[in-house]
């Protein structure tokens, strides 16, 4: 017999199909079950489109009466781009609803559940909640912290250098590790790097598969003056390049870049005259970007860590010892007591390299 | 039915009981089996004492005739502190001998096997050879490289610092990691640190269990002038403290230290006026020390890596980010191509920290 867990897992799987297209909305999946059979299912396919519950109800039609719904997020109670879902679930006669996680959106926040319960629908929450929260960590971050979820990727030697003394960093890690990074890109709404990294490596910043969703390529740049031949300015995905600059753009340059399809946003500078990182994340959130994969450089990484703006760190450690080179982060802690604390979550081998994942938990800090 | 592997595993287990007491001899274990029963077994208990084969033969007595011997190292063919073993195995009438590894000692080097075979004993080699070589990696290193096996332990933050800018390093890693280090000490003949580390941390450099073997505490010191109150000069194990200095010892100071039980050796200085590390390892080998656990500091670690004198690296990585601090190693590689290459062997979690083990394989280098 199929268990509640298995039906919800199916709903989570459906939800994940919307990745990249629903932001800033969450990914949601729903499965309608009656007599141990799926009578309808669906997921939120893209921002502005119908919600998962409605997709499933449409498919089930009149069979939805007395059915059980498995939905990864609390059905909404408010009018958004589409009518609220909870009344439609009630109207269809669904008798039981299993929900993974409540909606952190202050407009919903258990109102959907109350609405269902008041109509006599039995509601059970928390089924595979961890998985659901992990899937929508970007959406949750945006709701709770008003900024995207931030994953920081660093590739370093065993002794903590990201480049040799000449600044050369291609390649510290192995081809399998670099392929893994490309697959990680597809799990985020945007890939962020500093202009220095772009000028040094001329990266494409693209995911491995390019047949569907292409994440935003977000460049933090003190200036818009950069070689016109850069990949991010010339390839097929220029309309997915966003430059955040603190320079007042020179109109002709601005026109040149926007004509190429780029989005240019002006951000205030911080006290050192560089693009203000907290402001960047705020603006990215306003742009509907729920998750960012930051690939450096060191100064941006250091700021993210120091300012507590980083949620997960992915540390690729190559089996190499340099003895000297460019350090991973720009300096911040004066002593050990000021060190930023992580929690190692996962370790795996990728080719000859190691990938260590850590979470930065604000409750770990002093 | 007990398999050949299981009998050899028993022999390896017996061999390991001699750890710390046999150096510079290898650890060896032997099991004599007849009709699926052990009729004799033994191990090399201490340097100068009887060999494992002889122990097993003595226990078996006349029953040894037509028995099978499992022995972790090729029986010796030469007169050492004790008479050669191979003739005694033959004389006892043992019909088959399983051997894990051949003896790298040039005085033996398959002569023992030839002696057995010429007498009509059936000889099988290579059973659990990897395990046997690992057990006696110190002995093998001394035979093949004329220096002890060197394990380098480093404790660092996620971004590769061994101390904060003030030099404070207590404690980067957690109590479980530090306990693990103490257990590792017991697996080596000696624990090596620089005087700087001793002056900074005043460590005891002792293993967790002190009821049996206490490894040598080896201090590399430019000078013998150090506080008389240091643990290594005052605790119950001063006769297990060895100071290697490049200073011509002042006679009164020398007498003071040797009166306390310490061993003082004078080593040539290198071009920078410090104790020459290659010479140190040569001298330690002459002292019968087959394996060394080096716990820093950074300059010694850097020299060991740069000079290819390190066999295994144990990298403890704490879930902390400092952003700045003292780097792990003294600098050496000018660029990425000159990086020293490792091979990650093993990863494990120890408390909140990670332990990453890497091997430095000379064949990995350019």
C-alpha cells in the first residue's frame, strides 16, 4: 500500500519541476488520491500560472469529492495573480488535506489551514516538512529575511588558497568538481560573481543543461567599463545577464549594454566605494530572485560571511598544497573568538576533490 | 570454516600488540594451524626478544610438524639479535607458510622464502599484504627511505588558518578532535614539535593511555634555553623527551637537562640557521624511531611538505571561518603548477570537526 509519505514525495517531486520558473513564488506540487489511486495531480508551473491545487482539482473533476489531497505548501487564502486555493479545495469536496509546510507568507500564515478546518476538512501538517522547506528555502528566505537564500561556493587548496600568488586559479579543482558546480547553478535563481572574477576568467556562468531554465548571471561591478567581447555580453543568454553597479551609468554605455539585452541596476556604494552587498541582496529579492549561488571572488565572499548574509557554504578542497597564495576570504576576525561558526552538514568526494558543505546558522554566533 | 584471511588477521592482530616496543624492528605476528585449530601463536614482543615464529613454534612443540604457519612478515634468514627463523620453521617440519609481505631488509629480501622453498616448504605470499605493509609502514620507510614514516597533523579553520593573528591557536578544534590526536600519538614511535609550539602551548605531548608505551617527545629547538617549568621537562616522562638542537650545548645546561632524564642531540643547522629537517629525520632513524607524528608548527610543516619528507597528512578542519590569521604552512609554491599534490584517502567527522587524511605520493609529483 502506498503510504502518506510516498504520496507526499510524489507531490514534492512534481513541485520541483517548477524550479526556476515560479520565483518569487514557491514551488508547489499537489496530488489528489482516492481509493489508493491518483485521480489528479499538478504543480505550479510558472509565476502567474495556476496553483498546484487547482491543477490537481481540474484533473480530478467531480471525482475530487471525498478525496485526500497531498500538497507541499499550505493552500493560499488570499487573492493573488490567481483566486485563492483553499475555497476551491473546499468547494470540490476534498475531505482530507496533508500539508508539508505552512506558508510563511504573512498574507497566508495559517489562514489557509483555518479556512479548510472551519469548512470541516481534516488537515494534517508537517508531513516531509524538512524536505519541503529545503525545496523552497529561497522562497522562505525571501519571506523571512527579505533577501535570497545565499549559497557560497569556494574552491581552495588544502591549505586554504583560492589562487596562487600571481592570481591564477584555473584550475584548482578537477573537471568533475567543475561539472558539479554547473549542476548546482541550475538549482538557483541566480549566479553571482564580482567583476574581477569575470575579467580574470571570462566565465560563461551557465548551468550544465541549457534546454530549459537559465539562471540570472549577476555581476557586481564598480564600473560598466569592461571588454565587449566577454562571454556574458556576447553569448546567447545576454538577456539573462544582470549587472549591478554603483557607478552612475554613462548613457551611451548603458544603451549599448541594454541593447545587447542586459539588465543594468544601480546600487548604492558602501563606505569603501564598492557595491553594497546587503543592498545587492535586497535588490535581488525585489527582482524576484529567491536563491543565489555566489562563486566569488574572495572579497565578496568575505563580506557575505562577515555580514551573516550567507546561508550555505560549499567548499571544494583540492588535494594540493600551495604554501602561499591568495586567501579564500578577505580578512575580518581579529581573534579566534570572533570566528564565524559553521556546522558541517555533508562531506562527499567529487573526483579527486572533496566537497564540504556547511551551514551558517545565526544562532551559532555569539 | 576459518579461512586463510581469518588466520592471517589473527596474526596481524597479534603483531600489533608489539607496537612501540619492537622498533626499529618490525611488528610481526605468527599463527600455527593444524586440523583447523591454532596449535601455537606469538608475536615479536620487544626489540631484542624472540621473533613471532619462534614464539609460535615453542608453543606448538612437536605438533608443529605438518602444520601451516601464518606469519605477517617473511621469516628472517640472517643472524641478528636472535638466530634466524627460517631454519627453525624448516626444522620443526612446518609444511606450508603463508606470508603477508616480504622483508624489505636487504639482509633478508626473499632469502627467507628461498630457504623455505629449497627445503620443500610450500610458501604463499601476499595474503593481506596491504594491511601488513600499513602496520609496518614505519619499518618499511626506515628500510627504503632511511627515515621514519612521517604523519603531519594540522588543525585549521575552514579557510586554512592554524591560529588567529595574535598567534592564538587554543582551541581551533573540538575536544573530540583533540582526544583523537592523543590516540594517534600512541600509533607512532615519536611525537615531533618545534620549540615555538612548546613555548606557546606548553603541551604534554602524551598519548591518551599511559599504562604502556610512551612515544618519544621530540623537540626541535634552536636553543636549549627554555623555561625549566615546561611540562616536557618536569613531568613523569622526561626520559621520553628528546631535544634536537643545532646549538652547541652549553655544558652546564646540557648537564641540567640530561640530569632530568632528557636526551639531547646536536644536529647541523640548515642554511637559515635552523635545525636541518632532513638531518633530523636521518638522526631519528638512527635512533630506531620508525614513525613520527608531527604536530607543527607551520614552518616545520612547510619544510616537510616542500622537501617531500611527509607521507601522510591529517588535516583537522574546524567549522570556523577566521578571514585572516596564520597560514598553515610556510610558503613555497610560486604557482599552481608547483603545488604539492596529495591524494585524499579518507574523510571522517570527529565531533563538530572534519578529519581529512591525504597521502603524499612522490609519484604524484611532477
